C-alpha cells in the first residue's frame, strides 16, 4: 500500500546535469519551468486586454462614424490570435523540460571563457603575482619551463624565456626603491609604484608595469628574486 509513496519520493530525487556540469534536481527544473511559463500566460492576458480595448474603440467608431473599422478588425484578430497562441504555449509546455532548457541557457550565459579570466596565461604558470589586479596587471612565471608572461591593462604579452630577463627593479616615481627616494612634501601628488624589467634583445626592451602600492611592489620584487632564472 505504501509503494506509490516510495515511488514518488524516488521521483523527487531525480537529478540532471546541465551544460556546464552543474547538477539540479527535477523539482528545481519544474519550479523554474513553471515560473518562466507564466511569462507566456501574462503575455496572452496582456494581448487580450489590448484586444478588448481595441474592441471598445471599434464599437464606438461604428456607432459614431463607421470609419476605419476594417483596420480595427484586423488588429483585433491579430491581438486575439497571438493571445491564444501564447496561452496554448503556456498550457502545453512541459515544465520539467522547459525548466531544464532555461537553466542550461542561464548557466551557459554565465559561463566565463577561460581566455577572458584575468589570470589566464599561455604558460600554465605556477607563480602568479598580482601587481594591480584592478588594472589587469599580473605577472606569470612557469618556473619549471623557465618562461614568463605579463598582463598589463588586460593585454597579455608574448611568452619570453626567463634567461632573457636581464634586470628587474621595484620603482617609486621612476626611481628604484632600493635607492634614496625624494623627500616628501605637503601637497605632493600620490606616489606611483611599479616593477621595471629590462629584457634582452636587439633594443634591450624596458617593460614597466604599475603596482597597487609600495608594499605590493616590494613583495613582488622579493618573490621574483627567489626565482631561479637558469
């Protein structure tokens, strides 16, 4: 006698795997489907209300001067027809299947392309230094492969060998932090901190990436100094 109840309980525990790997229960899918289906019902009611308004205007027009009634009848038919269509969709949609399709769409829309992630890099870096995350300034190091990349204002640099990195320094207003800095005075503009790299090549390229503050610049300099470049 209790078997139907047991079957019902098992039914509620059915789960589905969405497009991004997320798991939802059948109950969640049905709730989402029923909630979203109401849009079609509301659209149908809205169209019928509009058709009622057009009908009243049509009657008034026929009573007064009988002008434009053909266009009013066409509009009336279109409104009622689309209202019936939306209501039929509302009545016949399977809430579970429709709920799953809605959840899949939402999860797919929310799925972030890995290449759009701020920490994306092409070297599978095991060391990631956040110089100024808000600006998109990061440094990536693959210590095993002896390679590095940087991201400056969301733009990713080419892959470079660590052996090509000649020098690197923490800077304050263009002056190395390890040297004496300018004396602070009242009204002076905020200091700008950065890491400056000199990369080997025909033109000895200099790369300077802004850091969030003095502490960040010094900490990143310390971590860089611990990396084995060869």
